[in-house]
C-alpha cells in the first residue's frame, strides 16, 4: 500500500507531529504507516488503526490529533445573476494609483470554485485562475511535492472553458458555493450585458485548494454530524504549503485567505495550524488573512475563576458534543459533573489518571474526560470532555482546584463547538461574548479580521471578538461582513469580511512588491501598514476587542504613506 493510499483510507489515523525521525522509525520497525514531512519541521503521520490504541488525548496528546474546521458564513447561498452589483462596501483606490491587485495571486482554501463563471475570466474569456488543487479527485496528478488529489493548471482550465463540456476536462467544482462566494467578493469582476460586478481586487489572479472532507473516525471522535461541512487541520496545512510555494514558483506575492474556523484549541495562537501560519506569514511576499469567526453571539464561550459551577443547556436529544476547559499555570484543575437528573460524577483530577470515563446510569449518558497537566504547545492545563447521548436539560460542570491550596488566580475558559458542528443547540447559561475568535484567528503573525455591518454602520453581533486567551491583541482590523456583494447575491459572515480584506491586501502588495516600493514585505509588515491607515472613530479607545485597530481602509493607508 502506498502512502497516498494510507492518506485517503479511513483505516488510517492522521497525526500531526514535529518528530523528524518518524520516517526512519517507520522504515526500521516495519509498522503499517507512513510519514510525510510537510514544511518547517512539521509532518503528518498516517498509521493503521488496527496497530494502535483507540483515539484519546491521553495516549496521543492533544495537539497531535487533527482538529476539524467549519465554514464561517452565516447565510445560505442562492445563485441569482440579477443580484450582481458593484463592489461598494469598502474604500478602494482611485487614480492615479488605481490598484486592482495586478500581479498578485489570491489563494483560497475552501470548498472549491465554479471556474466557469464569468467573474473569474479575463476580458478575452481566458481564466484568471492559475491553478486548482482538488484534494477530493484522485484520478489525475497531484501537485509536485504532494501525494494526493489532482492539480489543474491554467492551460487545463482554459481548454475546459473552450469546450462544450468543461467538467469533462476539469471536473473540479464547488457544490457548496462557499469558496466561490469568497473568491468573487475578493477578486471577481464582470461587465457584460449591463451587469456590473467588481470584487476588491478584480485584476488579481486566483489559486484554489478544494479541501477533502474529514475522515469518519474524526467526525465520530468529535461527535460531528456527517452532514456538517468539516475539514481536517492537516489537510488545511497541506493547502497552506501549496499556496505559499507559489510566491517562489511564480515570483509573485501571494495572499492566502482562510474563511474557516473552529472552537477547538487553546485560543492563544499555539495550535499546529496557527503555528504553521505564523511561519508562512513571516516569509517575504506572503500575506495570510484569517476571518474571526461567527461565534460572538452563539453563547459557546465561558470564562471565570475557580471554584465555579458552569451550567450548560442541552436543548434536545443528540448524539453528543465536546467541550474544552483551558486553565492557566500554576494551577491544577479538577471537575465534577452533575446531570439534569441530579446524578453526580466523582471528582476527577490529575491524581485520578489522564483519562476517565463516567457513566450516568439513569441519564444513559457517557462522558469521557481527558486531563492534561501541561498541554505541549500552549503549556497550560487542559480538560477535554466528550459527552455521548447527553440528556436534554441543564448540565453543571463544577470546576475546583485539584489541590487544597490554589497557587494562582484559578482563571479558566471553556468553549463549546461552533454552531455548525452541533446537531442541536448547546449553550452556556452565563456566556461571555469576548475571546470568541475562532482558531486559527489567534495566530500572532496573520491578519485577523472581524466583521461589521457597513449599511447600518454598526458592529456585526455574530462576529468573533478578541482578545486571545493570553491577552494578545486580536483582531487587528475589521471589514464589512454583512450583505457583501458576491456572485450569489448579498452574503454575510466573517469569511466575507476576510475576503474583502484579502482584496485590499492584494492591492497593497501590488504597490509594495509588484511595483517595487517594498519588495521584501511580509504579512506582519503589511498588517502594520494597514493598521496605520485604518479608519477610527472618536468614541472608541483602540485597540478594541471588536474592531481591533479600526476599519480597514486601503485609501487611508496610502494617504498615511503620502504624509510620511
């Protein structure tokens, strides 16, 4: 069996690791596994499930198990060309600069793209898409240096567009519409038969990675319904590597857009994906733009200090959900769980072992609890709770010190899954709207964007809020995320805000890198320039948990540069 077969097989676990000798160990021991080095010391290990214990944090470690990410759009998609309008939500450049993203590649990691649409073509009818890596199609050649999926180059797409049956030549498409929506908002353009449409960077080229869906064993582990769109952390990391390589292959700046998010993780920028994004964002001619998520008003975050009783409302019968509790050093944490019917679990702390399972006989509920004294990447205590068949009603998690004397402040945060990952509503009775940015928006070097309503001139209540769990200032900028014009009509969500922001970044990189004004610019430098030019109102103190350093304003950035 080849490594590609193992990557795609449901019989193999995917593990993220930075242990460089794994490939040698696999060869020497002869175990049924393979190891792929990704980039910058990060690799993925694929191993037969029959050869190893079942998935658990206690055995494999929290950061090694891929997290699952969902789509960050709050409204459904309906195709209607009559809804195409001019892009007017954000101040763009006018002559003499008239920047439109020329010479820049905007890369989307998402659900794919409907490449046949006119908004993605040049005036002569040829495509503006330089490549599509479809991770779901295994019949063609993968990109050079990668092991799965099929890559379609610009020539392939142009050949498909010239035929009567494009999908017979390039069968990649976007059945969901999320990726196409983002691409059209960021880089779409059309002027035909009286219909005008313009994205934020209408002359930028486009690259696309269509992610393959998460494996069934991970959906089962995280108790995510099969119908929910869910994507693995390691596949997203592969996609980031593919796109960032284009800066060298095409000798052009690349903007990577991520309109995905999850509540799984430490929320301090130390997850595997966040750490890798920071590495990529530090390389010249790259910029990474990440949405802040739509969890601001979902009641999925709680913060407090122990001892504390945290109440969760489970509204209907469901197969289950996961919850994470992240503490802070030097404290050690213990939990005791009370069911709606009054059954109480034992007190579970570090002295009781790494993994425990609690069964509530009258409730027919089983809870698996994994406790990590010091999580490898974040360096803080973690309690991972997996509720199977939870009874509807109010569940209580009593959080208390694991030792008699509390050594620190006892501060902790808890997160429930993102909305799309819950079969039925599960919420905290006393939630906090702050620290609700989804991962990987907490990565320090990326440009994190929250969303506001440009029509009502107000905050978008669903948008995630900062700061990170460790107090780092996030988001840095806000952008329109309500009724954003796309090829499907007006759409809303923080992913749309990230798309518009990415178009602005492409405009700036055209000036900085393509035109040679700052050829060594990276994501951090780009972010600093955009912060300088951001639009700010007088009634707020910046930075702000919602607005960051202000509303993105590319014209304001150049006005600031002109004054220097």
